C-alpha cells in the first residue's frame, strides 16, 4: 500500500464516524487553539510593552540618584557624594560629546486652582527646555518654556491635555492664570494627548520650570537638605552608536564632580536598552509558562487520540483479520492505523488553527489585552499536532499490526 | 505438479505437560487442478490444518511446500505476501469489509500486492472483470449489507480469485447459506475447478464433500483415510442433476 491509499483508507474511516472523529479531535483542536491564542496574547503583550518603552523617547540614558550607595547620611548641604544636583545636568550638556539634549525632572504634588475649579494632588513636573524633545511630547497649543525662562524662574505653566480640559473645559487656556498652592502661573501652552506611558499619566500633569519647583514647591523643611538636588537627569544621545561612549563619559564626569569612585558611586546610569531587557525577560518567562500550558493540553489531546485509536483497533479486530488474510503485512496494518491517527491529528490541527486565529481575534477585540497572531505559532501548532498524532498513534497502530490473523478473524 | 506438499506436519499448542498436538504428522499432496475436500469431526484438527495450508499459521514441526516454496519458517510479513499472491480465501461467514462496496472488497487484495504495481483504473477493471465472472456485474457498487448471503459469498469468491492464486481455500463455504444459495456456490466452485483452479474445501458436510474429487478425512490430528469420489466431470454432472430435480 502506498501513502495515497493509506490516506484514502483513513479518510473513509474518519468520515464514516463523523461524531466520534470530531470528539477524538477535540483535544487536539483545543490544544492547537490554545497554543495559538497563548502565543498571540504573549506576543501582543510584548508588542504593547515595546510600544510603551519606545513611547518614552528613544536613545535615552537615565541618571538616577543612587540611594543605596549614597544613603540618607550622604544628604549634607553642599557636600560631595551627596547625589545628583541640578548643575550636573549643565556639566553633562557642556562636557560630554554625543549628547543631543539633557532634561532634569523634579516632581511635586500640589493643589491647582483655575477660576472656580479646584484640583487636589496634581503632579507638578519641574523640567528644563529640552523636555518635549526628550520625552517625545507634541504641543497642541502655544509653546514650551525656554532655558532662559528656566534660568529666570519665570512663573509659566504648560498643561497636559487632560488637565487643561478639567481646568478650562472648552475655553482657550493660553494666557490664563492657574494658582498652584499659592503661586500664580501663566499658561503658555498645552500638550497633545499622550496617554499612559509606563504607568505615568502625562496628560494629567502640569509642567513648569524646574527652578520654580525648587523655589516654590519644595517644602521649607526639606529645602535645607535638598537644595537643588534632583532625582533624575535624562540625557538624549545623538545616535545608538555613540551610546556606549556617552555613558562612559557621563560616569567619569559625574564621579569626578561628586568626588567618588565608580564602585561607590552615588548615582547610577541606565539605558532604554536595560529597561527593554528587563521587560523582555519578564515576557519571556510569561511566554514559556503559556507554552507549557499549551504543551500539556496538546499532550492531553494526544492521549485522547490514543484512547480512541485503541478502542478502534479492538472494534475493528475482525477487519484487521480480513485484511491480513488477503495479504496485509504488519507494516500495512500499522501504516493504516498510524495514518488514521495522523490524519485525525492534522484535521484537528487545521480546525485548531481556525479556532485559535478566530479566538485570538475575538479575545483581542473584547478584552483590553492586545493579541497578535504569529504565523510561526501556526506552523508550530500544526507540526506539534502532527508529532502528537505520530507519537500517540504509534502504540495502537503497532498493537493492531501484531494481532494474530487467526484470532482476529475469529473476533466477533 | 504438486501445488501443496505437506510433509509430516505437526502443530503443538502450549508447552510441556499441558501441550496439545492439534495436528500430529499430517502428510498430503494436492496436485494442480484438483478439487479436494478436508473432512473431520470437530477437534480433528481440520481448522488447524486449514490455518497452516492458508499460511495464517506456521507448523511446529514438518515442512509445508507451496508451489515449490518452503513456507514453513517464513516471517509474518513474508507469509502475508504468500497469502496475497498465492492463496484465495473463502470463509463461512464471507468476511467482507462491511464499510466497502463489492468492488472495493474485490480490489482490496490488489492494493496489498507488492510485486505488481497497477493503476487504480487497472485495479478497478480487474475487479469488475472478476465480479462479472461470478455474475455480479450489476452489483459492483452495492454494500455487503445490501446483498443476499449468496451474493456476498460470490463477492468473496471474486475477491479470492482477483490475484490469480495458486489455490482457493474454502472454509465451509456453504455453511451460512440456504440450500439453494449453497448449491449455487458449489456450482460456481465447480465452474472454477473446470477452468483449471485448484480448490481445497474444508467442510463437515459429507454430502458436499462428495462433490469433490477426493476427500481427506482427519481424526485426532492425523489423516484417517483418503477417499476418491470420482472425476471432476462426474461431480459437475451430479450438481446439474440436483439442480434439475430441485
């Protein structure tokens, strides 16, 4: 018998027992569909995270206060080894090659009033002139403040889109005054809607020169310690190629300025790449967990096929005997039942792909999770269905091939 | 020339003290073109002999030469090839594939043929031809359940002939049939015999056995006696006479 004859025999048997064939395939269908859906979910999550991270701005280097090294005792006024200061940003901008822009951010939380609208606990983000370019923010109306305005501690504000809407509704906010705590700021611009990026809601914040935050919104009892200290300096480099060298220069420069060794630095430098890698490690773990779950369901599906094939071999013992009597060799019988198991699995695989792709799309549409149908997952699911068919079909098929023709012919 | 040469064949089931000698030194020779009956009460070893002659089983002792080929120690796969090419089975209970049409049933042995590769069309033509020879040319697409017992047995005869075997092995071919269908099948076997086929028929019905040229009587696993029943021509006439009187 050749493969074509085996397949046509298998098809006759499968189509002659439609309900049972479908029930047999159910395990494989669910297994394959779950492989595709789960890979779809994890790939979707990965894509969402990646979009978020690149949404933070590209080619960024983050310099953070290193509390674990510096420790609270390092907070001495004007002292070396006391962490990042506002002037570090200028030192980096002036001395490090390959730097495109430097921005310093210092948040505070205050009450904001405009007309008769009163909002509690609004994040006031003090920053410098490069903020929109580094953070990839587009202005909707007006403009952002200049470095000159920062230096002169000008009382100006740029509003996130949501905040502007809350404070002024449909009115034009440009030129209006907002009262932050007790300080009056003039609105000079609004941002376009940005949404949530890495858990930060850029739309609900108020942006003002960092010098204003130092002067007006740092509680007096902390000001003595903190002075012009900043938590984070963000550096945008010219291109990914110069990233390594730039980090090296920043490290050396800050170590010299802070009078510390790099081993005991009071700051740490991380890149976008580091963050992406951490995220990738997380999604990798998530993905392999899902792959295991899907793999287990495929194995369960395979056991289902083996079960039914064993029943089928017993039921068709007489047929096997007849075939043996007219000249079917053990290989022919084995081939017949193995082909049947594989064809069953492959049909189950095709149906599983249909259910999986459809399921991914529906799941992506109705839930707030993003799903992506990965074409390699279809191939993976399909080949594993075939492998399951061969693996779990072999034992029943081999058993059928070893039946004694005399016994088999006598079987009722 | 001898088609079947069995030399001192024994078949022992089990081992040691509990072993049973179902066949105990059976020797016989069947020439090409002969029509032979094997008879015996139950437990005589008739089924065991049939299984060995049909290459479904191997003798424990002795030699079985089929068309000058020693098949006594062949593997399962080799025996399957011998069954496919040289033996045509007719069973008491027809043993058709219930989910296949008459045509597909007759084609089945051709699918397992290893020495000759035929196209599907050639196989169908061959099966059609043999079905026509047994008078079922208008039943080729019928399922076994749509056929009478006699028709089913004729499909089985067609299947036995399709690979042009060395001999036809019939096991109680009329056992499940009413007397009229039984006679038709016997008449068909006689026609085959007259066209030169070698037929070995296992039966417990002495009236059917006498239609053959020779009857081999088995008892307790041994050949008890061999009786000559007359020439083939005479046997065929006997059937015709019965037909006319019926």
